C-alpha cells in the first residue's frame, strides 16, 4: 500500500472546541481504521509562503495508507471539514531520501 498525506483545510472563521465537531472527527477517524499510519495533529499557529488558497487555512494533517489515489480521495470524502466549508488536500507521499542515503550523506540531487 502507498501512504498519502491528508492536509486538512478549514474555513478562515473555523472555531475550535465544538463538542459536535469533536464527535464528528472521532467518527471520521474510526472509519479510517486500519488505513491510519499517523493520525497526525491539529495545527494552531500557521503561516504561508506562496499560493495556499484564499478561503481556507491549514488546520491539521494525517498520513493514511490506501491502494490508490482514488481510494485515498474516497476515504478523505468523509472528513467533517467538508460539510463546514473546508476540505482535504490529498497527496501521495513519495520517498526521495531513504534513511540509508541520509546516513551516507546523500543529497536529494544524488537520488
């Protein structure tokens, strides 16, 4: 299986701490079940460089496993942020530098 990054994007006026939202997130993560590689964490302090989208802010991340991008997108489709004007960016994680290469001092240009 391949690992995918879920970058959660919340609307600019998104409020933290809503008990109903916490329950919805619990349900979402329960549905991901064995696909979770790293449940991730919320993000509170943030900044950006370049184009990051005008109407949302990054609010957290997870790493999941799936057989394909289509499956990862289907899993992300149940994220509670989608119903609250947010979204999930999904990207395949591609290993550029292995731990062995890093130990041997290889740069990304050498890969």
